[in-house]
C-alpha cells in the first residue's frame, strides 16, 4: 500500500508559514513509523507551493530529528486548497484516533 501523509498540522503543529518553529506530534509519528515496515510512506507538503521558497533542507532536517520514517518526500507539489474531496482521503483526526 502507498500512503501519502501530510506534514504540517498532521505530523507536526505549524503556525502559518513558520516552518522552522514546527513541533512534532510524536504519537502520530510513531503510528506512521509502524506503517513504514509494510507500506510505502510518502510525506507530502505544500511548503513552498505558494511562495516558491525551497524548504527541502529544513524539512529533511526536521523529519530526521523527529525520527520520521519515510520512503519519499514530496515537497512543494501538494496543491494549496481549503477543502479536499476525494474518495480515498481520510481525515487525520479519524485516522489517528484508531
């Protein structure tokens, strides 16, 4: 199974565009790390999508520091939206409660 996981306000708390001050949500990271063993994990984020700023170095350092296991990092390609409607999407609130 290929699982795409959003970063900001899903695996870490982030206030606006202050990515350098993001704080990891460790229980969520632990759950993703367990899935890593039997699934392909792609961390994806809209960081830089709107501004064009390259946040790859900061993001990779944060993920490594927080111990996030992933196979790929897709950064800056996630569309910026206020609502996602998708038959395969699941809310982070629902997913991380189980």
